[in-house]
C-alpha cells in the first residue's frame, strides 16, 4: 500500500505526497483544528499503539472499535446479510485479525457511509474486501482520496438487498445518510452515524450542523430532517458510539425531542 499520513483529530487518511498544511476535514466549520495545532500520525504508529475490538450486538450485527480511542472515536457496524454483508462507516485502522473475522462471516459486499467524518481509510477496506464504497453525491467534495471503488449515489435512497437501504437525510452534512435494516428488529433498525445524536440520558436526540462546535441547523433544514425521520419506520437505533444504542420507545423519544425544536 502507498504510504499514508493520518490526521490525528479526525482520522482521515491522506496519500503521503498530498498532505495539506491543515486537514481539510478539520478545517471545515463542522470540525476543528486543536488549540495545540494540526498533528499527523502514520498507519505504522497507529498499529503500534492501538488494536481493534469486535463486539457482537445481535446475531446479525457486530460493532468494530479502535482501542484505545483514537481521533473522533466512532465505531463501524458490520451487518450480516444473506445477500452479502454491509459495513456501515469505517474506523481508521484495519488489522489482520479483523480481516480474517469478517472473511469468516462471508466478507463484505458493500461499505456505506453516513458522512465524511468517518471516511478514514475507506480505500484500504474496499481494496482488502474488493467491494464498492457507497457515498452520497452531495458529499463528493469532501472525499480527499478518490479511490476506484467509490460509487457516488444520488436521490433519496439506494436499495441494496434483503430490504437494506441507504436513506438520505441531510442536516449535519448535505449528504448525511442512515442505513435502514429491516431484519434486526420488528419495525426496522437505523444505523445513524451522527445524523442523530442520542444524549447520554437516552431521552433526547439532537441534530446539529456541528456537534463539537455546537452549531445548530437552520430551521428549514431541521424541519426537513424531522419530516424525513417521521416518514421512516424504526424501533431500534445505533448511533456513532457504543453508548448510543436505543431499543425502547425510539420513535417517542424522537417525537418528544423534535417538540423542543419546533414549539
Ligand atoms: Zn482532520
Ligand atoms: Zn460528524
């Protein structure tokens, strides 16, 4: 693999000969350059200091995390499907044990993304598993390394197989999307990235343009996000980190949360 350099704040990989002065993802108003300045690391260093943890959440759902936490600290989710497995979002590390585990479950038929904060080393994952990467066309400008497996999709939804769909929501990013999986719960499960942010109390969903910078969404965009979720059936939610799982009263929590934005 061609040598890569990684932004320590967001985990985005850059080709070593195309590293900007400042990470373009962190320079955007939705992220930040730390007060201590831009810092970079390498895959070698990341492998030395971190490992990958896999946790089973359901017979057909696994959580993949970096241990100890690195950069934004998001998890990736592996959905097992008879039609082919789907990886939802990425973590900025891939090791041999993880590759072997995923291959033992049938490999990957697709990688799909919620938004640009989690693109990480997506081209490496796509190359190893020889599968396409689905990114909404609205976010094309945020792809820093355009690999051959990246497929830009357009419109409101992209149907995969076994009823799995990628649904465009918007809000946090113009292309912010969720994965809707019908077979993990009765009404349907949403894998959400941070398109919705479940509070630690598990009683409130917030939707922001920027979570670290606390930048709200304009009202018309917020209304669009609400209407979109109102039209989608779901009773189970998995957010961007492990503490954001919710399986009870999910629609009610969402409805109560939205009242705070519009009353
Ligand atoms: Zn960055
Ligand atoms: Zn984000």
